[in-house]
C-alpha cells in the first residue's frame, strides 16, 4: 500500500518543500500538480496544460459570488457601517464587565453579516474600536485580542468567502452551508462575550469600569439599532432572501453589492471610494483565481496518482469511529493554519482529505464548518496569524506578542466550540437536510 502511495506522497512532499522555500502558494500548488501530471501522464500532460485548463478552472458561474461579496464588503466599509454596528453594541453591552470589548465582538458579528472576510472585519473594527478601548484604559492584550478574534467571525457568519470556496471545491450546497453556519457563528460571538466577561471578572484591572457615567436609556438602545438601519437592510437583502428561498446565493450577492453601492453613493465625497473598492475587489479576485488554478492543477496531479482514494481505503480499513477519524483529519489543519491563509488551506487540503470524509459518511456541511473553525484558529495563532498582524498594523505601539497573548483565551474558546459542534452536530445541521 505504501509503495502505491509513493508518487502521491512525493507530490505532497514537493509542495511542502516549495512552500518552505517561500514560493508563492499558487505557484507552489501549480508546480507540484504539474510534476504529478508529468510523472503519471508524461505523453499528454504538457499539451493538456497548454490548452484550456486555466480557463476551465475559473470559468465557473459559481465564482461570481466571490467578487460580488468582496465588493459588498468594500462598500460597506466605505459607507461606515462598521461604526453603527459598534455603537449599537456599545449601547447594549457597554455596562457589562469589559463592555467595550463585548461591544467590539458584537460589532464584528454584525459587520460579518455583510462582509465575508476575516481580515477585512478585523481591520475595519480595529479602526473603530481599538482607539476607544485604549483611551478608556483597556489592557492592550484584551483590546487587540478581542478584535483579532472577533474578526474571525467574518469567515464563519454568512456570507463567508471561505465557505464559497469550500462549496465549489467539494460540491456541497452553498445555501445549505450558509444556513448551517449562521447559528454556530452567533454562538461563537456569544461565547466570546461570555469569555470576555469572565476574563474581566477575574482581572478587573484589564477593563476599568466607567465612573459617573449614566447607563443608556432604552430609547438610546433602540435608537442605536435604528441608526444601523442600512446594515440591517443589507443583511435582510442578502441573507434574508437566501434563507427564505427567494434568491440564490449568486442573486443575493448581486443584490447586496447593489445595496452597498447605493449606501456609499448616498454619502458626500465617497465616490472615489467606489473606484478604490473596484480596484481592491479586482486584485483580491485575481489572487483567489490564481490560487484556484494552482489548486486545480495540484488536485488533478494528485488524483492521477490515486492517493486520495488509497488514503480513504486505508482509513476505512482502520475501523476507527467516525468522530476519531474526523479529529485526526482536523489536526493537520491546526498545524497548516499557522503558516498559510484560509483559502489556501482549503484548496490544498480538500483534494487530500475530502474523499476520506465522504468514505466515513460524515456530513460535508458540518465538516465545512469545522474547517472554517480551523481557519479561524489559524488566523489568530503565530507565526502567521493574519488577523493579529492586521491589528498590530493599526496600533504600532502594541507589541505583537501582546496581540497573540490576547488571542490565547479565544483560541481555547474556539477549541471548545469545535468540540461542541462535533459532539452536538444538530447545533448547525438542524436548519438543513443533509
């Protein structure tokens, strides 16, 4: 069996070597895939690669949702919708221990419903919430940690770019993924807030309570929700139409992009932000497509060696429990998440592990959510930890180690939530029929 796996393992080894050599991930994936094709199909590989593969890998109507959701997030940021989300969170949660940190998590969760990007959510909320927390005497570790961790909600709460990629790679229904992800996303935000309250209760000095400050009235609280009407309308236009079955994910993304564009154009002096948003959306889309092409070549090269099927047969033969198998599969994600971004991790790992997931009969929807959880953990753990670096860039005076220290409690909470999802799958699957 191991002899038969030799070519496939060699391709994976080559990919790891290229990644360690700091070759861009898209090129490393493509090079490893081409090597596999040349190994297994030396007579036809080059002709095939030079013909239509790059076009065929990206000419997929399902990919339209990516630039649409990216553009929607860009416009939502330019329209200042993150500010209204944070203000509403402050009015409702500001009086609990660590109120501003809890409000930041609330703001991250609210903004995630119209963003779909972890890094964008973290950077947006850092601009809004970090100066205010630091000015009120909050510990830099708590302030930076809650923003970095809260930003990870952007890849779980729909619309999530990672779930879009996962759906395309695995052929799992995107609508079902969005339906299943919403409750775990809200649950994660609630557990984050509870964790902050407990942390501050144990160490009150990290989040001083405001003195001589009157609590907001109920009118002010509901007024803050009214001032966030654009965000609520955008959420209803996108996720509401998907949940009600009125629109497909692609149609909802187009509606959301249009509504977000209108929100920007309503504000004076923001027209230049539209062009900037288009440029950044185009750049991000091109980067993702480069990864998709590279991952497609890697998947093709790997599949020609038969390794995914052989691994599925091997794991099935071990007669492990379904839960034990999934936990073993998730462990490499924890390691890989420390070094590569979420989209790359999904594109690298799915060709290898998803046949195993199918072979043991595990829900593809639940596995997708668990993968996103691994992406979330990777975004706040060293040495890469993209969200931590984003927060650090917004506050140069905060040491990077303090940002990562501040993320530690949230990593523990993430692992707890992963255990809950595995032990009680109906938390996510009750909303869908798998």
